[in-house]
C-alpha cells in the first residue's frame, strides 16, 4: 500500500478523471455499508402487511422505510502545505462524494489562513487563493475559525482536520481547538505523517491531539479509507 505522502498531483488528477472519480469509491463502500448494517432503516409495517396480502397473507420479505441523511454537519479543515497537500486534496475529493450523507458540508483548506475549497472540473479551487509558499500557522487558522464559529459550527457539527500539526514553532492555540470542539459534536484529526515523526521538530500534534476526540493515522490509502469511514 503506497504511503499517502507519495501521492502526487498526477495521482489526484487521475482519480478525478475516472468515471465518478474518488466519489464513486466512497458511495460504493462506506455509505452503503452503514445502510446494510442498519437493515436499510426502520421496518415499514404498512408496506410489509400490504405486500403480505398480495401473497395471500403470507409474510415475505420485510419492507423498510428509506433512510434519511444523518442530521450532522461536516466541517473539513485540510492542510495544503508541503508534503500533505495532495493527500488533503484527495481527502477533499473523496468527501465531496459523501455530501448526501450529511445535512451540510463545508470544506476549507489552510496554510497560514483559511480559504473555502471547492472542485471545478476536477481541480481544487480556493477562495480566496492561498499563498502556497507561506509558512504554516494553524494557530492563526484556529483564530479565524473562532471568529466565524457562529456561522460554521453548531452542536451537530463534526470537525475533521487533516494535517501534520507542524506550526513552525508559532503559538499552537490548542485552547481554541478545545473550545471549538466543545461547541460542535466532536473533532477528529487525520494525520498522514508517519508516526515515527510525530512530536518531533516543530510538531504541535501532541497539543492538538489532547483536544480532539481521536487522532487517526492515515499514512496510506487504506488508513485514509478507514479514517474517513469513521466520519460517516
């Protein structure tokens, strides 16, 4: 299994050019999996009885009510600096295929500030544009998010962060992450960096991990798949 750090722009572009892109993979695996486990929803007794009458009163297959999208909002924060850029782009592409499973999905990318993310013709577009040569400052990003918390976060919001937690030794502001997580339903951190590098150099992941519900390794595509499956 190839490490996520080895993902390139060409890899992401190839996925986007496939029929349905990475979105098809998500819909074909994780979303239906939950539906199968839950038996497609609650039993619809009226439809079950009506079907049995058509068979002379013999009970056949149970009929179920269609499941509605979960009453959850999803807020994505994806680091697009350095070696995690293409891994984050891939995650955003995959999550784009799961929007029907949530009430609302907002996707943002960051380096030293926030920018809303969308896909246009298979390419990641950020508003406003980010300076890809700027130095990472997730503390500043958290401060921006805190200022916008009333429009972005509710008790139904799952906050998902993907990044290596490296902050160029700038203030981590993990206290803001704690307060944001308390406003929402939970905060999950997906980290593509190899575990042997966690807590080394300018990494602030130890501080951030304490304020998240889970720190989820996603060092290769299989781990990324498992990590995203925990969101749905």
